[in-house]
C-alpha cells in the first residue's frame, strides 16, 4: 500500500507544471559562435538553400558543447514540449543599417544578407530545441522564411498603394487576435492527408523602431480556469475554421469537424485555435457551444505576456501550448523574421527533405 502511494506521488511530480515563460541567456562567446554559424548559412543562401539544414544541425551540435548544465536543461524542457514561450537573449546585433521609411518590395527584402543571416540564426536556434525548420506546400509560397511586416496595408498609418481590402495575415498591418498558426487539421500526427500544425514558430526583429511587442498567451492556466468538462468538450470534433489568407492562391481550404484540444501521450495536450477563424459547428451540442464560449472568454480575460523583439533577441512560441497575438502595426518599418519548427514528436507528410517541405 505504502509503495503504491509513493509510486503515484512520484508519477504525479512528473506532470508538475514548469514555468510557462523562460529565458535563455547566451554569453558573449556563445553568441559570437552562433553568429559565425549563421553567417555560414547566409552565405549559401539562407535556410531555403539545399545544405542549410545539415549546417544548422551541425551548428547546434557544436554550440551545445559550450552550454552549461542549466542552459541544456532549459533547452531540453522546451524540446520536451513543457514550456509555452522560450526567449533567447544576448544575441549579437546583425546589422547597423536603419530601416527605410517605406519598405521595399518583399523579394528585395527577403534576399538581403542581414535577413538571410537572421533567418539562419533562427534555424539554428530551432535546432537547439530539436525543431526542424520547414514550410508547407500551400502556405507562404512554399518558403521557409516569412517576413512579418505591413506589406498589404491595415496598419495605423497607410502604406503606399494601401489596398481597399486588407488581408488578415502577418503580411498586413492589422491587429491579429489570439491564435495558433494554421493549418488546423491536427496538432501532432498527420491526419486525412494533412500534416500537423507547426510545433513552434520562431521570431526575431530586423527592425522594430516603435518597440512594438509580440503577445503570448500560455494555455495551461486558461484550461485550468475553464475546467475539465469544458476541456473535454473541446476535444470533440465540434468546430470549424475559415481558410487562412497566407495560403497560396487556390490552395488550402476551410475546415469542419475539427477539435480544439487533443490528448497526446508525449506532450500531454495539444491545441489549435484561432479567435478570428474558428467557431462551433452549427449542429453541435449546447455543451460544446458553451465550452467554446468559456474558452473564448478565458482567453479574452487573460493578460498576455508581452515581449518586445530586437535584433539581439528571439522568441520560440510553442504553437500547440500557447496562443499569440498582436496590436495594429503603428510603425510600418517594423520587420520580423519568422520560421516554423517541427518538433521531435510530430509526424508530418514529407514532400521533400532539403529544404523540408510538408503537405499542408
Ligand atoms: Fe501568427
């Protein structure tokens, strides 16, 4: 009897919740080394280039030799899916160039050396937490690197050629409500011909002159607040979503009969949600509808964790454990560099390995 009690207490401690937001600090030497490795990937063309994947992997392995025990433990905790937001600080500045008043066209910006270097650094940082940089075939033109900036209007100030209809995506200046990144079919394992949602997204800022923050809402406290019956109702396929504006034209679609939460043996729970794209299926039960309302209310009542990115920092958001959102863009010179990461637990549908392209 005593044994049984001890054993159950031990196994409970395994599920003890770690702090959801953690910071990893690079020392000067480590940061220099990371910069050198990033440079080597930028030279061959950045994360999109064949061979970048191997270089990022080798760089991460090499960097790990110089890390302290505490640093390694923090990376492992994120890698194991137990942290909502991992902040990297102490990174080297990448460029002294100031942003132009008007951003150039996307392709011009994407091919800048400093952008490639920052993207390469993101790819290595993802690899430090056992995430592989990847792209979906039907999103972001099949490219790994996405620049998050107001190219399509909707910000506080108009851009040149401000369009009439604003796209609700990271290429506009609109405020974006709490969401995880699409696609929303499944979270960890591929299902019905769709790869899972991104496990992670990493962001760093090439320019953020207005010091505009990125907001993150860890889900564990929200789920605890709404209670077990509501959480169970969120695991039913009672929800639908609308197509994302970042999808390649003619590809990707609306979805029906998906869940918001799922239980997973490796990470506990995994979530998919978008406050401006999801809704409860019309014919679904009142239990499910009220669970959805409770989730929306719980999210709305949460004060997000705000982080202001610079060139010297990066954040990795756990896309199955946390939501993110942002206010309307106030300074149109703001440019973030984003890459999706796939965790060691995810099983996707692979189209090509190098660079890693998945069926969405
Ligand atoms: Fe997003």
